[in-house]
């Protein structure tokens, strides 16, 4: 009898659970991700028009996108974008800025040292560790085999 009740409950939950609008979600992710990339490209093009060379213009674009991602997270706007766009808002550089600022804001009431500073890299920390470790290994291998 217990298994029957579990099965009936499971069927009931499946019936009542909202079905995601897959095509709509994909379109929103595509459009928002594309718009974020467009903003980044406009920043790079603007920097280039001010006389920066290619590498400097990309650096300006990266810094500005990180700043905008952190600012919009701090203002609560990035979370609203993320609710609508889903994965489209996790474009690498702005999503990374969001992943650092969000935990820091959440733990702000615990103080600047034990709250903000300690929790800032909760999510981004493993990304940094594995990214740095992978780059060291690849650099080492490149040095050996080139």
C-alpha cells in the first residue's frame, strides 16, 4: 500500500508541475546572451575608435563588462535579467562578475571581513583554482613540447 501511495503522489506531482516553455526559454537565452555580447563588442569598438590597439581595446571591454556585471548585480538588475534569460545571462565574463558579487552582497550583514571578504569567492573560488591549475599545467606542457 505504501508504494501505491508514493506512486500516486509522484503522478500527482508530475501532473501539477508546470511544464517549461522550452522554445521561449531558448529564445530568451539566445537574445539576452547575444545582447550582452553586443554590448561588449560595442565597448571594444568604442575603445578602438579612441585609439587603443586591438589588445588594449579587448582589455577595456573585459574590464567594462566585469564592472557592468558587478554594478547590475549590486543594483539587483542582473538577477532580474537572469530570471528571464536563464543561461543567456551567464555569458562568461558578466556571469563571473555576478558569481562574485552575489555571495558578497548576501553575507554583507556579517561584516566586511567575515562576511563579504570570506564569502566573495564561494562560487568563483573553485573556478579560479581549476582555471589557474589548468593554465599552469598547459603552460608547463607547452614549455616541454615546444
